[in-house]
């Protein structure tokens, strides 16, 4: 097939840079334009130095965009919804990485977790990539809530996240003396990703997800620890079966649970640069509590990687195309 022409709106951020890195090596894609108001006219490798000698693209003005097959929008939250009218005529298919279109299928966008919405994506013209914390949490809990074996009101989730989740804007919180060595609770309640999680896990029921987020001294990664209270007496073997049924054929879900070793549970460090979500669990034998642990790279399965996976599905490609990197060890 002819290569797909793609462009990126807002390509100077971390997610935009990661998306560009993936698309430049995608065998079925030709990157046409990358826009940035701040860096217009400058080489993209000035902002993304890992792409030196990889591309000669320079940042374009948003007003200079020309038609393409697929348009990726990597704008700040709240900006994409205002920008959509300007670009909707430029591309038949749009994939948005912001939070603007994730809820209630606004503007005809399919929610962008392939493992849940693959069939809808196949015929979609618009996909809204899921939030990184939401992705890690939803994938961890989906088999339990779908089966109805989790208490709908008692699930407690704590995510630990790296600094890149906050983007590349400079702030007091990102100042090195303040950020280095931090274990900082920044959203103990009221995180915007809760709405996404409830949307995807409710299955028509009223549910509550008690969610907190903590920033730690790590650049990339999300580790979600979910405390689920089971409504049925399930053995570990039966829990394994639930996860195998849901994810046994999924190319980017790995169930991680071994009897020993330092990596017997999911670890974000092993996922840097990959599109995998690792999921593990441990049952509390003294109560009805099940602890589910999941890990992703927030810039990959939580952003750019998942967006490329959606691109592949929307165009009938093998969905692992351009996403085969397995990660590094040690790192």
C-alpha cells in the first residue's frame, strides 16, 4: 500500500517528540509536517535532540498545514477542542492526544484504548487517546469489573508517576532542587482521569474509584497499585483465568507474576520506550482484597505508542507495526 501521509500539530512537547520518533521509523508512514508556534522555522532536532541525523524536518506554523491522510493533535489540554474546527477539513482521520475528547464520545471520537475498543477503531475517523494514569488503571481492572467480581464502591488506586507526565513547561515544581528526590502527593483526590476510569469500568453500574497520584523521582513511567475488594471467593488460578480470557491474545499486555526475583511484579523501568502494559496481582489470603499492579511508559502506552497502535488499527495494519521495541535491561 502507498504510505500514509501524516502530520503532527503541536510537536514540540514530550508526547509530540515521542510520536515523531515512532512515525519516522514506521514503514507505512511519511511524516509531512510538524507544527510549533514557539519553534516555527527551527529544526525539530533542536527541540528533540535524540532525532539528530534522523530527520531534516523543521517546525511549521499551524497556519501552514496542508492536507494529509492522518492528523495527530498533541496540543495542551483544553486547546484541541478549540482547534478542531480549523483542521477537520485537512485530514479524514484525526487522532487526538489531549483530554478534550475522551468523555462521552464527544465530536464522534472513539476512546483510545485498543484492548477495549478495537472494533470501533477499525471504522473510526477520530480517536481520542486515553490518559496515561487512566490507561494503567483501566487495563489493570477491566477484567474484574467486566466480570462483575469487584466491589463497585471500594476500589482504591494509587499511581506513582514520573516527571515527564507534567510536560515540558517549566514551573517551580519542576525546578531541580524541588523535584529531585521527591515523593510528592500532587493529586490525592479529584484527578481528571477518574472520569475516564469510571466511564470505561462502570458497565452500566454506579461505581466509585478512589484515586490518588504521587510524583516520584523518575522521568518516565506509571506504576498503578489498585486495591480491589472481591465480591466472590476466587482462587489465584481463577483470577489468572480472568486475565488470560481478557488479554491472552493482546500483543501489548503482559501478565507478570513469578514466584521470585526482583521483577516478580510489574516495574516501569523495564518498559521505558515500549508500548507494553505489564499487569500483576497478589491476593490477600486474610481478606477479600486483591492487589493489582500495573506499569506503563506514560509517553508510550500512555500517549504516543497507543496513538500509533490506533493508527495501525484504523488502517488495517498489523497493530504492532512500528512498536516492536521490547525495552532494555539493565537500564
